[in-house]
């Protein structure tokens, strides 16, 4: 009897093992689904859809069949049908985030951004895996920022930062928003934190380019141009090459100085001064900027202030040749302002670098004449004439020499000088002066 029952049990067990697979532990549509999956893997999407439909007919409440069907429809670019399948997917399983994500992707491609945002939000809200949830958040953030919906993006960025404070992509967005707010310290910190993350430490140089570009910009705005250049040197890839060149140009004091020059030449002095200020913020010891300030004040008739600006330029200029040239500018203004003694001091320094410069010597002769040093003026003119000059210049120099000699009481020298100035525009005045001298004789 025991043998009979043992044999019966064994037969029953074997019958169970080799029974058709549709009878034990399997849903009604599973075999069709498996066939559809195999066809999909063979890139036979149309045939696969037929099998998924068979599975749905057999088991209409199974969300997986709708989702698989939707993926094939998406691949075949049957987007309206795919949307319907994905919506049925979440009808039967409301927390299935992959279906929400693909719906968002379709709507984004159709430029229906409101719907895309909604479905990305649903994908993130229903995803239990934090890593995947972050990915959905990042897709959503990128879409919102591309549509200038910054306030909405901020909320999602904050939530993503709370979920994963060291995520390099999240840190990139927090840095970008800080840069947009001109909070350059926060931007610098977050770019640096992103670059220190495990995800980027071993990343390719190209993958880190946008982070180094942003970091360089933050350093530049903070006035640390050396650190900015070091960061930009690591971002010199693709589109960032041109952007870096633009930033390097715009972070240069010379760039703003050239803009200031343009406004100055057009008579827009207030605009010119604004760019001079920006230039000096980047390079405080930039003497050319102070010279330009002086020229603006000269145009306005403020000679004293113009001289002050020129003097500032001289104080910071280290090149002796340039300093001498600046002294000649100061001397010219001092002569215009009837400061002959000041002009003489400036001209001595200018002539130290160029002792035979005819323009400077003539200015010194005028300054000596204005200071009442008439005999010195005569000697300076003699030095000028001895160097060899054209007829017009000789007439001009001789007229000044004649005036100086007459005022010093040297009539003979004065007469000879006026006779040497009987040319061009100086002839009438020289004739008058000669008449005065002869009348005195």
C-alpha cells in the first residue's frame, strides 16, 4: 500500500513539472509578452506590437504590456500612439516613473513644454530610487532653465541639492544660478565643489570644461585674474575656446580703455570716464587711463584738474621715456594756465630724456620768457636755431628771441632777431617791433 501511494505521488510530481507553462505560476498574457519582447530585441517592433496587443487582450490590466507597446511605438516614431500607451501604463500603475519620463520626452520634442514639465515632475515625484530621481530632476531643471523659468528651476535645484549635496551636475546648476545673481563667491565655491566630486575627479578634460569656464568667470568677477586664467586654461575645449577669448579680452584693462578712447573721441566724456573707471578697477597703475582723464578735463577747460591727472600718471609710470613724455604734456598745460615756473620744472624733467627735442626747447623758451628769465630764453632760442631749422620755424623762434632780448635791454640782439623774423605771419609784428627799436635809438 505504501509503495502504491509513493508511486502515485511521484507520477503527480512529474506531471506538475512537465505540464504546459500556461497552467502554473503565469499570467494569461505572459507568453505573448515574452514573444513580443524577443521580437523587440530583434528589432521587429511591428510584430512585437501585435504580440503586446494579444497580451493586453488576454490581460488588459497589466501595465507592463502597455509600457512595452509604447516603447515600440516610440521607436517607430508613432508618437501619438506611444503617448496613449504610456498614459494607459500610469492609469494601471500610477507610480511607474519610466512611463512619465517618456511622456515628458515626447512632449518636449513636440515643444509642448508645459506638459513636458508636468510629466518630468511626475517622474521625479513617483521614483523611489534617489539616483534615478536626481536624473529626472536634472532633466526637469534643464528644461525649465532653457525656457527661462528660473524661479521654478530654483525650487527643483534646491530639492535636488538636499537629496545629493555632492552631485556635480546639481552643483553646476547652483553655481550657474549664483552667477546669474552675481553672487560670485557662492558660484566659485560650488564650481570648486563640483570639480572636487568623485564624478569629475577622474572625468575627461572636456567633461570638466564647462565647470572650469564658470570657475574662471567667477574668479574674474572677484578680481582674481590670475586664478581666472588658470581655470580657463583647463576649459579650452570646443565652444569654450571662443568664450574664453572674449572673457579674457573683456577682463583686460586695455579693453575698457579702448572703449573709453572711442567715447572720448566722440565727445562723450561721461561715458568715457565710466570705462576709464572700469579699466582702473582692473589695473590701478595704468598710467594711460589717468592721461585720458587729464585730456577730458583739458577739453572741459579744467586745466588744474587735468594737470593733477597727468601728475598721477607720472607718479605710477616706471618707464623713464614715458615719464618724460608725460612731463611735456604737463608743461603744455601749465603754459596754457600761465604757470611758467611750473612749466619750467616739468620741462627740465622732460628734456632729461630728450635734451635736443626742438618742441620741448621752444616750450622752455616760452616758459623762460613768461617767467621773466629773458636772457635764458635768448640762449635757448640760440640753441634751437643752431640745430638747423626751416625758414618758417626760424622766423617764429627769432620773433620770440627779439621780444626776450628787447625786454632784457639788449636792443642790438633784439633788432637782429626781428630782422631774422621778417617772414610770413611774423613779418608785420616784426616790422612794428623794429620801428619801436629804431624810434628809441
